[in-house]
């Protein structure tokens, strides 16, 4: 059955890039020179060395590693993608004629645009009717495989906040960035008594990164317990 | 050799409690009724069920689990503690006559106070000469065992920012809080080109939590790589 999945590389303090440039928050043209890039390159470094990532980007070499297997498995499971507009803008030029997705991609945007067909099976369809509609279209296009949230982080958080995400895999890079764009925050719309509960489904630890896959249970109330004191007290006066 | 270690339970989005009460940020007396408590109780729930935690608190029961072994190992490794003033204030009453530390605790504070001797080997020494001095005193008192940062989160971040931390273990609870006090943030004092690098040393995954232990390598510059493009291009025009 088609699941909606997402995966993202993050720092140990939960950032998926460095901080956004306050002067040019929406300008992707100078992105490589801006403050987001160093953190992004650090948290995704584990993938760049992986053969399966390199193959999709059209690069030779790379390691046949557990990391590479996870990249390969992630690509193989996705029958269609949903993507944020900002990520599309950042990727359109560097992905070139043969983007790495090899599947239909549905871009959530306010700006209507004709479908772009690319080589290797990738197409970009621009969806102006909102996130839920994009997921619906991706589900229909996925051919029984999963719908994957391609990114970016803002879209991932929106998908989760909307209750649409079934599975989340984080690749936790062993670095603290201190400041940066955090994958999860107030945009989840949770009060102090609310949480989104998950269940760990698989942990793979490699020298450069810890991959944790979760099944998303959903939003639920947090409860105050009594710190276990309702059990028998031992040795207390 | 004595290491300086720290461990903390955090949500998957890096919070160790819910958000601080903006009306009473320094008042610990109403803490249990405030917005910090629900998140704190959720992220530490794994420990409350563990026999080794319960035994230290004077409670019967609990599970003999991998989680419990980690609690026991953590307590056993510590020969002395450093602690923040706010955590001490929150714990002084509930810990009672026989606090769970069973070792000398050095509280970093601006407020001088006589040493408190408690039963079971715990003492609280109030250090007004700063964090480094507290670590130095704890090192001398640790008897060759480790100096553990007892918390809270602010002190842990200060110890790390000061370059004093050798080992960090995070217990990552499978929950997103969205908002709350984050263990690491701008207080690390890192620019967009800087990171604190760590090396994963051990991962233990249990049904309720993922324990990741890191060796702290230290602060270093982040680099922009070329995304692997210096390798041979395959199949690109």
C-alpha cells in the first residue's frame, strides 16, 4: 500500500541547513555563497560519498556501504514525489536534463507553470491547489510505490503538521550547528501539552551518520506522570 | 582517566523540556504546573520505567531492560557532578534527604552558600568562581571516575561551548514537541561556517528511545565541497 514517506539529513541539533540569509531569504541564486550552504553540505556529506547517490547524480565512484544501501533503498521505494517550490527553484538548474528522481514530481507552488518533462523518467508538475492536492496527485501517480516528500524542510513540516506523513527517516549527522534552519519547530502548531508521537522502526548506525526510521503515530496529548512514585517507595522515611 | 561527560533526554526535535513560562522564567515553585513539565516528563519517560532509575529515587519496581542498564552505567561512571543553579533549585526539595547522585555535586551559582551534606554520599558545594572552577573541583573529587554534567541544559551547552566536554550521550525520545527549550542553539556561539564535530561511539536502540553516545572532537570549520563533481562524470553530455 502506498505510504507517504520523508527522509532528511539533519545535524544532531536538528538543522538541515545553516541559517537563512536575512538579506535575501527567497533568493536562491546566491545560495552557494550564503550562510545556508556550509551546514547543508556538512549534514549531507554522508550521502555524497555513497555510490548510490553518486550514480543518481551522474558521478562515478563512491563507496558500496550501508549508507549507499540506504540511499538506493530510498530511491527505489519512491513512485512519485512532492516537493516545495523553494527546493525546486534551487535544484532546477543543477539537476540539469536528467534529474535524480526518475519519477513524477509534484511541486507545491502558487505559480502555475506547464509540466516539465525531463529525461530518465522525471517530470515536474506544478500544483497550485495546495499540499493535499499535490499528495493526492502523487499518490495516483506512484503506481503502488511510496509517495516521498523530496523536501525541502518547510514542506516536510507542513506534510507532518497536516497529518499526512506515515514514515519519517532522519539521517543524523554527528555535528552541532548551533544556528540554522530547524526541520521541526513552531510550524508544527503544537501547544505545550501536545506532541507528535513516533515509533522507532529501524536504526542503522554507520561511522558517519545515524539513520533512524520512524513510523508516525500522530498527534497526541502529553501527560504529566507522577515520576513513578505511585509504585512502592523503597527505603524512604 | 577522568572524562567530562554529559547525557540528556531530548525529543527528536532537540527539546529537553517544553517551553519556558514567559511570565515566570526563573520561578521553579510552579514548575510542575507550567509549560515546561509536559515535554520534560515525555522525554524522560523511558528512564522512569527503568529499574536502575527507580532504585536511585527510592522507588520499587521497574524493568530490568537495556534502558535500565544504561541508567546504571551512567550513575556508576560518575565520580562527581557539576550542576546548574536552576536545576539545583528545582531538585533541592524533591530529592529530599538522600538525593540520587551519591557523589559530590558542584553547583555553579552566583550565590554563596555553605556545603550541604546529604545521606548516601551526596554533597552540594556551591561554586561562585565560574564553570571552569566547578569542573576543576569536580575533577579533583571524582577519584579517577568521570565528571558528569548533571544538567540542566543551559549548563550542558556552556560546558560544550567552553570546550570542556569529552563525551555526550543523548537519549532521543520518539516524539516531536515543536516548541520547547532546545539543548543546543545560538548559545554555542557558532557562526554559519562553524560546527562542533562529534564521532558516534555507540548506538543502543530500544523500543522507547534511541541512545547515541558521541565522543566530542571539538569546534571546526565547515567546508563547502564540490558535491562530488570532481570525480568522473558518468553519462552526462
